[in-house]
C-alpha cells in the first residue's frame, strides 16, 4: 500500500514537472511570436504599406480626406552604376557598392479619371531611410539622404524595396507597390524606344561642352548625348543637382509627349517590353502593357501635373542637403493623392 502511494506521489510529481515544462515552453513561444510581430511592425516595407490603412483617411486642419484608391503609384529610379544588371544579380552584394539613386520619380496614374501626375524628389532630400548592417540586415531607421536608401541594398530588388519604403514613408505611407530602376547602361535603350527628342536647354550647366548646350538653345538628344544631358552635374558646385533636375524635367516632357504618340504602335510596345530585361523591376509584361494603355489614355501637362517639393538647400559636411518645406509638402500630398471626404 505504502509503495503504491509512493508511486502515485512520484507520478504526480512528474506530471506537475511536465506541466510546468510545457507551460514554460508555451510562454517562451508566445513571447517569441509577440516579439517577432512587434519587430515586423517596426520593419516597415512597401508591402506593409499596402496593408497599413493609416494612410487611407487623414484629418488636416479640421477637414477629413480619403486616399484616392484609383491611383497606381510607380517609383522610377535612375541609379549611378554602369554594372550590368546580370552582374549585380551574380554579385548580390550588400556592401553599398552598387550605386545610389540619382533620379527619383513617382508616377501616379489615376485609372478612374484617366489622369497622370509626377512627383520629382531630389536625391539630396534629408529623410528617414532604413539602414542595414554589413550583412544586409535592416537595423533601423535613420535620417539621411534619400539617395542613400538604394545603396543599402543589393543594387537590385532589395535596393528598390528600400527606396520604395523610404519614399512611401515620406509621403504619408501611401502604397508604392511598383518600382522600376534603370542604370547608366539603360539610357541608350531608353532613347531608342522613341528615337531622338528635341529639347530647349533650360540652364548653362553644360555650356562647357559647346554652344549647343547654352541656355535657350534647341538641342537634339540622342544616344550619343543622353547621358550628358540627363545625368551630368558638376559635383564641385553646390546644389548642382537642382540644375540637373531642370534638364531632366524638359527631357521628360519631350520624351513623354513623343512616347504618347507612339504608345499604341506595336513596335513601341515590343521595344518597351524588351527593355524590361535591362531594368530592375517588379512590373510584369502583362502589367506593363496595361500601364502603357492607361498612359496613352491619360492626360498630362508638365506645367500643372509635375510637382517638385519646395524647401531649402544646405551644404552638409560631405554632401548637399535638401530639407523639404513640411507644411507645403503636406498640401502637395493632399493634392496628389487624396480627395476631400465630403466630395468622395
């Protein structure tokens, strides 16, 4: 009888120990999942943006605004590397050696109203970006040049996602799902889609290259001079990116006008589709064709539908810095991406 009681007591003891162990494991697992969930929420990504509904309705000066859900926002990036895309993929480096973003544009297509707008962002914009360690792991957010967000990635899709995150964060976390990045090698292919374009030179930044580059002159931009016209800047001159953005604007106007004329031609569609292989993008061939069709039907005026945030340029310790006028930028974000809730 005593032996039986001892066995029962021993068994009961083991059961209690087992229950305690299981409970401990369950608690550890719950803490682990809660921690990861919190970490995921802190680690903002472009895909998180699409699910995060905080951007959908906002209040400004006592008025309610709703995000325009008819918009398709595409981030276009020009990065300063001449390395072939295939080489970048093979290298898959996270060391920041695969270039920075020279040109940053958000193309916003309104599929309901058939309109189009462009937001041009300076590479020198000081804003919050995600910072990675030497292994490529995101370690947090910090204020730096918007252009540097690209360099923290692999020069390809990771870089584009980091750029998308930074731009989305800058514009009230609105969803920027699509991205398209081109490097220096893509410029010739880009111009050959539409052929030569005619522009009026907006400043004297390039006059050292000849009288045809003086302000006010009419210039034919082709494969031989497109890099010079849209990319060159004197890094020894303060705020030289401002002049480059002026040239990029007049080039965009001429290029977009010509592309719209040719957008429905089969040859143009084939050329544009082939160019996908030279880009870093998450846009599929089918989506590209849909976007081209929408683009061809959408109205766009460079004088009223092209926006560049106002702000102040400052000389930093190592690089130029641009600080956006936050109040004016909030109004611009509302104008581009939101609708008065009383009218929607």
